[in-house]
C-alpha cells in the first residue's frame, strides 16, 4: 500500500483525551510512523497528529468517527500525510 495517513485530533486546552485516541488506534500501533503534540496557547487548543503507514484511510475514518461521536470534546480528522516526510499539523 505504501501510503501514510494522518489522524489529527484537536480539543480545547486540557481536554485532549490521549488515552481515548490510543484506544481507537490500538489495532494500528505497529504502523505508527510519527506522533506530534502541539499546544496553541493563543487559541487555547491542543493537537495530536499521528502518522500511520499502510492503513487505509477508511479504517482511520472509523477511528475518527468514533472519537467525533463520543461525548469527549474532541474533533478528529483524517488526511493524507505530507509525502516528503513528517511535518506537524
């Protein structure tokens, strides 16, 4: 497959539930290429970007949908990771 997809999860400051994200990613942890966490104090936002190799976007869309439908105050999106290596979201 040789594609890299990125799951990006954003939340308000202090509301990023990393454990919930990793529970959703459990089937794909062996394919994680890179992880990046960012805090934007001006916007009061936290962001976790996870790049995974050789996982179909449709599988990550299911993870994102589960996070978006949960009661947790997070927003998850899936996109193709930049082709030229890892770059933070």
